[in-house]
């Protein structure tokens, strides 16, 4: 894989752009917290980006399928560089009120533009590596996503925050986007033609927007995998929402311990992605997804049981079960993404991927408030137990479907 220069360029480009995105998101959250000391307003940084991301993802698939995908990727990187630079100018030059409003706009714009970059990257990948190496390539991209999150948040964002120069994240982000642009320029071009016929552009656009959903609806495997990967992402959001309460109300720890509970999950995800990349042909793609969901249900069940125990050994076992949760999520997400790339026709690939991203963005609105409310009403452990049963049931149903 490392001998494939085109893949390496795409891989490094994705890493640079994601490190910029994660670093800028973290910097925006910290800047809002510093200025307002309000959790509700800080949460606006994230919530305000969901709707633009959802709307952009509806259009992204049609754009990626109608245009040169490398050109779309170049345009995304080029457009995000001045937006990142605006972060530096906003934080340093504007008074607090307008600066905070501008931060929300910057975050929303970056989220919207990223919805075009991600399908462009994912639709390019099968053409660069071929079907036999697609699972391994997706595993490497997932590992680099995890690494980019660490670099953007921990190395760049946190360091600049401690040094008191958070605004410099805008300059670094702009530089990283330009690096990503330079890396993708030499990639092989190839435009997928999907004829519009003689229809007016508005009718053609409406047909394009329906195209991804229609392809998914017409393929039982795509329907099932789209639902499974969206469910896995929703379960992750609910789990992240419940972890602070689990740390404080159930385990009797400090609220900051929630971050340490997340760490084994990140390590587990990296190990799971590496396993899929190494042993990807051991099972079929759907087999990995189904067994990953079963493992996710069992791991969440362990978290539910162990969170009722006390003492150091119990915490160590709990960390191990959270590591299993992260690994199981990788077993679901990497093969599911591979299926979404290779299953649809090449001319509809971008619209299928964008449709799944749009569904994920739409579903992302519900888990945080719903999971938190149910945790307050029913208790955290019962809600986590319900999540475990849901994942286990969906995974078991998938295994049964494949076998019969």
C-alpha cells in the first residue's frame, strides 16, 4: 500500500485537512468557553454546524458524481484555507460579541465544506487502490483520522491554548489546508459522466438528490449496511453523552475522568481498524459488520455491569470493556464504509456515500438530548443496558440474515 504514491498522497492530504478541522473545532469551543463561561453557548459551536453540514451533504453527492473528484477536493481545500485564516483575524481583531458570532459562522462553513471533501476522498479511493486493497486502505484512513484528531486537538489546539495563543490555530489550519491542496494536485483525474438528458437544471438536481437514496433503497445490502453504520454512530454519540454522568454519578469520580474513560475507546478503535486492515479477508464485508455489532452489544453489556462495581480492579476492567467498545465500532465502520464504496455503480458512488453522511448528520441531532434525558429519567446504567441489547439484536439479526 505504501508503494502506491497516489494513495499515500490522498492519505496524507486527508490527515492534514482533518488535523486542521479538529484543531479549529477545538479552538472555537475553547474560545467560546473562555469568553462566555457557559456550557450552553459552548454547545452552540457544535450544534450550529449540524444543519449546514446536513444541507451540504444533500448536495455533495451530486457534485462529486458530476464533477472531477480531484477538482472537487482541490476546491474544498482551497476554500477552507481562507476560512481558517479568518479564525485568526476574528479572535485577534474583533470585539467579543461579533467575534463569537463570527466563530459560529466559521465553524458552520468548515463543517459544510467538509461534507464535499469526505465523499470526494471516499469515491476516489476505489479507483486508486482497487477492490482487493480497499478494506486495508479504509482501515489506514480510519487510523489516520484517529491520529489527526489527536494531533489537531491534543498537540496543536491544547498546546496553543496553554500558551495563550489560540488564535494561531487559524494560521496553522490555513497552512495545513494548503498542504492538503498541494498533495492532491498530482492525483490522476477522472470525471464520472452521469447524463442529465434534456431536463431543466432544477429537475436534474432534484433527480440527483434522490439518486443516492434510490440506489440505497433498491439494494437490500446497502439498506442494511447504511442503517447499521448509522446506528453505530448514534450509539457512540449517546455513549459519549452518558460518560460524564457515568463518571460522576455512578462511579463517584470527577467530571474530568470522562476524558480518561474515552481514551481506551480510542485505543480500541485503532486496534480494531488495524485488525480489519490486516485480516480483512477472513470474513465477508457484511460478516465483519454483523459480528462487530454483536461484539459492540456484548462490550456495552460489560460496561453496564462493571460500572456498578467499585474499586481499582473494577475500573481497570471497565477500561478494558470500553477498549472493546472502540474496537467493535471499528469492526463495523471500516467494512461498512468499504461496502458503501464498492457496492453502488461508480457513477452513483458519491451520492450513496453523501446520502449516508446526510442520514448520519440528521440522526446526530437526536442522541445527545434524548440520551441525556433518558439517563436522567431512567438512570445511566439502564440506558446503557438498552443500548447493549439494541446493538446485540441488530448484529444478531444481521448474522441470521447472512446465514439464511
